[in-house]
C-alpha cells in the first residue's frame, strides 16, 4: 500500500532557486586552507560564506582569540550575544563547557571567555581551542537540523529533523538521496515524528515549513555544485514564524582532500 501511495504521488520538480552564487562559493572554497590532519573541517567564516552564497541566512558573528577581542566583538554586534568555542577537533561544544548564551554586558563576555579557557585547560584540551565565536542571540523559533552525509551504496544523503541537543536524543531524522525535488523536500519536513512541533502546539506558534523545504533544496544544490563537501551539519537551523524564514545558528562543513 505504501509503495502504491509513493508511486501515485506527484513526481515533483527541481525548482529554480533565486539568490544563489555558485561562483562565489567555489572561489571561497578554493581559497580556504584546511589542515588535512584535523579532519578538513572548514573554519567558521568559510562555512558562513558558503551558506550565504546559497541563500541560507546566517546569524552575524565575530571571531576572537582573547577576552579583550571577545568584548570588542560583542560591542560591535550589540547585546545580548552568545559565545561559543571554536575548535577543529571538539565537536560537541556544550559537553566541554564551550557555550555561553544571552550575555548582556562586556564583563559577562570576558568572564565567559575565561571560563571556556579554564574548562578546556582543566580537561587537558586547551591546545585544541582556536578561539571563540561571538554571535547575535538567535530569534525565538523551532530548532531543526539539516545535514549531509555520504553512504557507500547510495551516495549523498540529505537529512532533516528536530535539532538542538534533541537531534541525538530523539534521533528524529528523515533522509533522502540527493538531489531532491520540491516534493521530496516537503515530504521530509512533514515526515518527522515531531512534525506537530512545526505545526504549533500548546500555544507555540507554527514554523515556516515552506522556508525549511527551501533550505533543504538549497543545501542539496550546494553539495551538487561543490562535490568536495563530504559532511555538513546545520544545527540548529531555527525556523521562525510562517513568512519569516529560517536562520542558521551553528553549522559545520567537512570537505575531502
């Protein structure tokens, strides 16, 4: 029955996406030097540039390597801000005390920088700290996850699910083989177990599901244009109210050598 339903659905199409700049993305990717011994994860500024080139909004941020630089960056961005560890080897920043949110003044930013450094030193990982990223606080919305991985049989897989720390707890993620059509993208958004969160529950406002589907199409197009991309996590991709779109709060991209 399910197979019959799948056959009967519309085939879908590969829509023309506005606001793409594959030339700029290619130029940025080729200009980045990535240490091959550290897994070839792109630096944050390169990740932001690639997402921006494919029309995926990213929160404005600044990189800092000292408490003084962090304060200066926060002052430029405007408060409140988030402070996040930048490391090419540490994946889960919250597990090592590498994330501080809703910092409302310069003293709080300086203390947060020192706290991150102290936590890593205590854990014997201070040398793995490249610096910190200061970022505007994300607007309120539903945290989702968009990712890319490589399967030895099927090739590039595009994933979507509920994001934040819940992505690893709930494991509520659906996958499709890339490239995907507009029908595939809509099916992915509606296909997770937690889809009711996107529709709005218990007084919470619904999420912009059309913008989520559009973001999936844009990520799929990016990895088609840039086959060097082996892995990508956008987590969280915050879905705002209908008509307001989405914004990428945190993202990682790994490329092949």
